[in-house]
């Protein structure tokens, strides 16, 4: 039900258009929404916003109902923040920035405030943003004091001649741009700290070969978490953004796919993608660009392009995670090959659709 | 003449197969070489090595004959180092590493020893390597003490579960891997220091808006320089690598396209690319991946895919530079839209072809 239907395909079987694993009850809800969208004039621009809040080992049994409610409420709040901007004719870039800032400010997601800890007990944040029509992009990595990395990524894109800045240099630019800086303690949350302790303990006897930790089953649970947004505004302009604290217990200045344009974040005039998952695989398979390349050169529908890369190419490679993607027509794809992926969608009707598990 | 001809197309006009701007005299030389290659048994594996040594404002009048001779000799030495490995059946990964190490150790190229200076008078080095058959990749950025960044990129790829490491963390990994570290003074060369002084002077009155420097004509000359290599070994395995000191007078921890997999460096089973040029454009247009995507999904010949991206897409966007590319059949493309690009090719015959200007 995350697909915006165009009038001419409404007659087709709705079931065939649903993403993998949609429950029938949920389908009914969105079918109504889809029908109201499709009843709009054909020339009406399709617009909307999709957000991921992290993919990975998110199991029903390990998520309390209080936490689940808080996650869903924050995802809705982020959708709402982006939607308000899009509804009044604002740009997709503003909508993406606004939605991601809310997720960064929440301790519930692995980005900004809720960033996971490195092996050394620090927080190192990465983010990227890209504007489809101009292919302008900004990316930052290895931040320790920037409250909202997505805002710095955007400043790099708009206020510098560069695309990517890292570490202390990037933070010097943040100071020059008068962005909000915080002390390292701002990013300290007890839950993430305990995650690090569990990761260090699980690593245990592997201490002399720490790099093998991530390939062991107990390392798997610590790998994921990223927030993002892709949006299509009323002018038909696509934008994508992603922000993350990376992997719990990461070391050696490890950077994942988020600030790698074409891997975790990408937008052009036809297609925008934000990814969440095991970043190394997303870099090696240039996941975001590959989805858009298949759409552009093979003329595949967005859904098929995204499904092929996430459910086939990445699965064969062993790369766990998912993406959210939007095309220029407002079609949405949200495939994930992990047990769960926090995600949400909001179209012109302003009805939020938020989901965590596969069967939603 | 940088194209390995296959027997079945030998009858076609040689002129039509030559890269843009090849002089007829040079064509004759390579035509002989091509003829000898094409006379090999058809089942013989095509293999070879291509290297770039930087693109940009390389003008005949500003290059002394001594320097030109030294540049050509070092490019030949790098080709030879890779060729020896390929000729004895070694891997493309080893050939790429060996060739790039020689270029990194030379003060003539903007990588390793000859790296340009940042605004603060430091040297910050980036590199990446990728092995096509497995799509394994390693990338490093913001190094200050690693003598051969390409070797660290390879260690990240082979000895860690990660793809990208930056800054001090990456150097800690280099220490753990017992790679050669040097003091910052190792990278101090008088010529690059003078370049920085000229850049600072040219920046002059723009000091309060330093970020506009690069878009001014006087900034253009300081932008480029990268070394790299792509190779196809006798088993048909492609690899690509790139190494750079970035842009003279860069600041804020700026990172260009080199360590961004899919932008400046990329290899898969069909296609390998190493880029040199104005990195920001190469990131935004995911240049290396886009060339290989056009080959993969549009089934374009390598030459056409590379020419389209470099001579059309990048030119329209204003992105100056070039690429070297190899496909699985040993076809070579080396398009560049800048005045010059250091480049060289060596195939099974062991005859080095080295060129700098367009009309070679």
C-alpha cells in the first residue's frame, strides 16, 4: 500500500501492486487512501515523503509496546514535519531536512542524539543529502560535535564548493557556518552505552582478532540503524537524505554507506534513494545508484529496480538491509531483506503510514 | 591506439577505432602493436594495464622537456611494474597496487610523496582499490602519515570487515597492520609548497569568501591530479585503484571522488574505472559506476559508455577531467575533457604507450 496508484492502473489487481508482505487489513486502509489520490486530477503533481528509521534485527519480542509506540509516534512526527513543507509548495530538500532533523533529535534512532558508540566509547556521525534536479550533494563523516549532521551536509552542498568533508575539518566548517555544536556528552544515551558494553562482551575472546566480530552471529545485531528521507515536491523535484551513527563498536574511523553518494544516498531527476543496512555491502554494490541506473537504463519500474537490487543482488552477496525509494511519478518502493525496517510514508492526503515489521 | 583490437574488427578502419585526438604517427606505432596482439590465438586471454597520472591544465608551454621526460619515464616504470606481475599470471589487484605505489613514491604526481598541500599547509591523502570479481573494496581518506595510501586501502579491503576508514582511525589501522608510516615532512616538496603559496596569493582578496576560489579561473589550475591504475589479468579479473593528495589549498577536511567507490574508483566483473579530475563532479555524477552501468544495462561498448559520461554528461555539467577504463575483453577507453591527462597503457606485448596531451 505504499505505492501511489495512477488512475490508469487502478483497474489492475491491487494485490499485485502491494509491496512484499503487506497484510490484507493494512492494505484496505491504504487502498482507500490510494483511491482518493487517484481521484485527483491527472495533471496534479504527485508528491510525498518516505522515511526509513533503520533496518536490521528488529524483532517483535525484543521491542516493548512502549518503545514501539514511541518509535511510531516519532516516525509520524517526522513525516508530518516534511509533509507540512511539501503541502505548502516547499522544496523536497527542505522536507527531507526537516524530517531527518526530528529523527536525529530523538534518542530512539541511530543518528544524532541516539547515535551508537564506537569501540573507543565515542560517537562519530555521518550524513549526506542530494538534490535530484541539480545533482548537488553534500556529505559529512566522522563528526563528534555537530547536533544535526544532516544540516551540515546541506551546508556543505549549498555553502561550499565541495561535496564531502570529514572529521575536524568538517566541524571547522560547521563552526564557520554557525551550526549548532554540542559537547560529546550530548550523544551519550544509556541504552547505546549498554549496547556497546554488550558488543564488547560478545567480542570477548575475539579481542585479538576484533575485525572478525562483525561476521559472527552475535555481531549481527549491532550493525544497523540509519535514518533518512526521500521526498518529491509539488514541482516534481526529488531529494534524498540519510544520517547515522554507524555501527556499534565500530573502530578505525570506519565510515559506512551513508555519506558515500551513490551507495546510501542518491537522487537525480528520475529517482531518489536512501538506504539503511550493512553499509559495507551498500558501498560495494553502489546500491542507491544501481537502483536508479536500472530505472534509467533498463527502464524498469522503480519497484522492480529496487526489489532486484535489495532482494536479489544484495541477498546473494549477503548484504542485509533495505532502502526507501521514490521516482519522479511519486511511486514508492521500500524493500528490505532484514527482519524489520522502521519506515513511513505520507502522500498528499496527509495520512501517515508507519510500519516496522514485514507483515505490516 | 589505446584500444586492443580483436581480430574480427581488424578489417575495419583503424582510424575509426582510435581515441579522440590520436596523431597518425602515433597510430602507426600502436597499429603495429595491435596487429601483433590480434595475431595471438583467439582464445588467448586479453590482459593489460592502464594508468592515469592526473588530468587538468597540463599545457605544453608550462611543462619543461626535463620534467616531461621524467613524467613519461615514471609512467613507463609504473606500467612495467604492473606488467611484470600480469605477464607471469599474477592478479590484477597486485598489478594495480604495484603500479600505483611507484606513482605514489614519485614527487612528480599528486599522490603519496608528491601530494599537494591543504590550506593549512598539511598533506591529506586519499586512496581506494576495488577487485571486480568479488566487488571487494577498500577506501581511505584524510591520511597524514601513511607512505603508500593504496596499500592501506588494500589492507582495509583484505584485512578488515570494513570498506572505508578515515583520519586517525585509519592510521591506527595502518599501525596495526604494520604498514610504513612516515613523518609529515616526508610529503613536503618545494614545488607543491610553492603551488600552495600561489593558490593562497590568487585567493587573495577572496579571503573572506574562500569557498568561491575554486570557481574562479585562477583556482582551476590547482584542482587536479590523481594517480591510478586499472588492470585485467590473465584470468580475466578486473581491478581498479586510485590515489591522490586532493586539491591544492583544500580545507575543511575536503574529500574528493577518489575514495568514493563508484565515483573515482570502481570495478565489477565487466568493467573497471579510475578517474582523475574535479572530484566534486565525479561524485555527484557517480562517474565510474555510471560508465559501468551504461555498459551493463545499455550494453554500450566501453568506449561509447566512457565517452558519453566524460565528453557529454560531465562537459554539460562543467566537470573537468578524465577516466581510464578497461572492460572484461581488454578494451580500453581513456577519454578526457581537460587540456591534458597523463596516461599510459601496456598490453601483452609489453610495449609501453605513454601520452600527456590530446594530440598524442
